[in-house]
C-alpha cells in the first residue's frame, strides 16, 4: 500500500508539473503572438482580431504574407481561422490567393485580412502632402495606378514596374472578390487607413476566369424558360460588383424605383452613363441576337429573380425579356409596385401581344423623352 501511495503521489506531482509547464509555454506563446501582432499592425488591429476569435486556439494560424506559395504550403487544410496581416493589394494574383485561403479553411471558418481601398488611398495621399503637391501626386497616381492597367500597351508597362503589387482596389471590388471566392462578410472596420474585414467561408469559389475590367460587360440574367444568358451593358459598377447582390440587399434598403440606396458599387462615370442611358445601348446586341425583344419585362439577376413569387417567376419564364420594360410606362416607386406593373403587362401581353407592346412602347417613350425619366 505504501508503495502504491508513493507512486500515486509521484504521478500527481509530475502531472501537475507537466500541466503547469505546458500552461506557461502556451501563455508565453500567446504573449509572443500578441506582441508580434501589435508590432506588425498595431494595438487597434489586435483588439479587432481578439473581438472575433480566440488567438490562442490551436486550430488557427496568423501570418503576414501575400505569396500564394506560402498559403499553398500550409500543413493542414482544416484551419478554423486564418489571419493575414499583409494587405491583399500586394497579392500578385488576388483571386488565386483568396481561393487558396478558402481551400485551407473548414466550412464556416473565418478569414481575417485587410485592404487599402481606393477611397482610403486617396485620403492618405491628400493628407500626406500639402497642396498643390498632393493633387499633382494624386492625379499621377490615378493615371498610373488606375488608368494604365486598363489600357493594352500601358498595362504591360504597369505590371512590369509594379509586378502587380500595391494595386488600387475599390471596396466593392475587394468585397466582390471575396464573395466570388466563397466567403461572406461578417464585419468591417477601418484601422490605420486600411479596411480590415472578417470573412466566413460559406462555399467553394466560383473560379471566375472571365472577369471583365473593360467598358463593356456581360451580366448573367434570367431569360425565357428560366435560361441564364449574358446581357451586354456598359460598365457602371466596379469589377466584381455583381457578386455583391445579396450583400447589398442585406445592408441597403430599396429606394423609389426598386434600386438600392447608397449603392457604393456604382462608379462616378457609371452615374453619368446611367443618367444618359449610355449603359443600356449594348443591349441592342442581345436584341439582334434574339435573346431579347423590344418591349418586355426587365432581365433580372438570379438573386433579384428569387425575390419574386413563384407565380410571377413562371409568368416571366413564358416570355422573352425586353429592352424597354413596363417600368418606364408605369413608373412604379417600390418593389411591390414593380411586381404589380409586371403582372399587368404580362397578363395584357398574353391576351393581345402586339397592341400591348405598342401601347407600352409609346407610353415609355413619352415618360423617357417628355417627362425625363432616367435609368438610375
């Protein structure tokens, strides 16, 4: 019995020592991580991270990289959290980088990173230098960092010099890229002139290899028979904005006419283009191809289409969408009125196709050119 008691006491004593040793090691590791984060990004960033996750969790990793090679060589593919302290502006291939992050996370896992948005970059430049030097610098920055990457020859020079680093990214493009790569936004906060975001993995990436940066874009819309087809339009939104339909619907209420209030996806040039209908002109290509008719219900995105009742969805699927929607004949003020307008048009069209389209065309013509209705 004495031998057993001594053995038990020895075991308990050494177990306590091991536990205490591990506790001290973890505490030191956590303190070291905290210190490293604060040195790299500042105390405000550490507080932001701590608000969302427990940094001491074993199944998480904190890094500072923009190299896809480093992400691809992570040991595990089942991290609960991935934190990156380097801004995504410096990643050579942003989507590839985000797709690899997605592949390393568990479903529902959190990815925390930052981006310097176009608005924050502008603010930084104008606040760093005195006038007129600040505006000279800003104009030069716009020309080289925003215009050159969109021009065929200048694009090569831009990438040769920058290697794709420190690129200018609008907030809508950054968030749109995240959604296209299988994430949803949980939280955002501006810290030290960078937008820090918390993104949750919700699905696999869509692997968009045809992202458009040019003035002409193709948007996936629901057509006759529920078929998805490409609608040609002039660009009015920043790249990847189409992936933010659900995000905007959750965060922005609808204004008169069924559009979203304060839609940050629309560029300054886009607002002018919509005012004078320039963005609608490329849809003539869809008309010539036979995807659309002259008068008909507006082509909708899959998300917007899902907001309609099953009955209206079925009615819409029976007809081609149109260049001139009943919206411009009735001028509804909200989503319910838009739905009522479309139902009236579709029911009238079923009975008298030709006369209904003629009536709606001239009514829309009057509202657009006489009453000055606008695409907004």
